[in-house]
DNA sequence: AGTTTCACCTACAGGC
DNA sequence: TGCCTGTA
DNA sequence: GTGAAAC
């Protein structure tokens, strides 16, 4: 499940190899991969354009072209991989860009939830997403403001991409454990002290996860066989029944906002 | 506005 | 082994 | 992981 650190890892792995590449063609085997374009319309927008830069906004991969941008969202199982060959034996390849010089940027996606689209400008995307948690704009004061005004539960709030862009299920559980906050706690009720800890947990955990090239539980990978190494640093996610690293109480799994949620019932009391 | 449920798909783990 | 259910 | 539809 690619979240901010995984998407950032993909972007960094592709950055040195795709920038400067010229797009020759695009093939789509699963039409729904293209969000709101027919394959021919999409090709008309991107054809013969050069990829000038690759970056990330929230969980979106953005390929800047001479004119306009390709947006890629990996959702649950998507992978964007650069290769000189198209793995013909792989049944999960949904689409690919043919690049000049017999090279490919292919989109592999087991569950078919991932999406690719095109936008002339990024304004619309930017306005639907909340602040980047690793930008200077994301201050403890901003987080305090976000939480102060709402009775919404903290976990679904942090997962809402229009509130903060980039957190997903894994890192949400991790940061809440670090700040010792119950995932069902209303935003407005959280103490000033815990908000400060939560802010620094968000920044440090996302930063460290990027350094470890993300978390691989099952599906996440990039550039062939490479996988994330942050799995070994997880404190609560996927550790049901194991001792809390802080107090040794057994980690419990519950459901919050329809998502599997891992907490220490002692550290994260309501 | 906020919350809940469901749909979108495939693979795999666990129980029997 | 194989089916069914639940979960990512 | 996300968006639409329904309370």
C-alpha cells in the first residue's frame, strides 16, 4: 500500500532515468487505468513530449512534460517501472509508455485500482490536497489549527488527503502510537503537548521511512526486485499480539473507519 | 458536514 | 488437497 | 487507496 514514503521512493528511483526521455507511444491493456481519457485522447496529449521532471504531490507521481503533466496514482498495488524490456510473462501489466531508444515505463497493477491521467495544469490537484507534511508549511501550529476545529476522529482525519496529503494506513497507525493518541480520539480534544508530539512524529517517521525506501508488507516494490526496508522499524502496524515497544502490553488490532488499526491499548487509551 | 457502506479487483493466508 | 472467508 | 452513494 504505497503511501508518501513509498511514492517518494518510486520518484527518486525513476528521477535519474526518466528525465529527458521522449514519449513515443502509450499502450493500455486495461482501459479503466486511464481515469478520464480514452487511450487515443490521452496519447494525443502526451505524444512526442519529453519528460522534463518527475516529482510527487501527496501520493501522486507527477511527470512534467513540455506541456502538461502525467499523473500516476498507485492506489493499493500499482508499480511504475522503467525497463529496456517489457516482461511478457507478467499478467499484471496494465499499460506502458514506449520511450525513444527502445525503453519502457510500464504500469503493473495486480488489483487494477491504480490510475493514470493527464492535466494541463496542477492547480486542480493542488487545491484538492492538503499540505505536504514534509514541507515548511506543515508547522505544529498548522496541525494544531487543523485539529482544533473538528470533532472528527483523528485517524480518519489524518487519512483524509484533503486535510494532510500523504499519510496512509501504515504510517497513520505508527504516528498515533508514537504520540500515544487513540485513533478514535476527536481532533479537538487532543492536548497541546500531544499535538506537538504528533507533529514531530509525522515529520520524523515519514522522513525516516523515505531513508529506508518505504515499507514492504506484501506488494510494494520499485525498479524490479527492490523493496522497502522500513518494515523492520514498524512499532505497531502488523504486530498484533506482540509486545508494545514502550510498555510491553500486547498490541491489539481493531477497526477504525473501516480500516485495520493497530494500537497499544495501554499507551493509547481514550 | 460528517460518517458509514459499498464498489472497484486479485492474491493469499488461515481455518476447517 | 481443496473450499470458504476475510483482509490487504 | 479512493470515490460515490446513502443515511
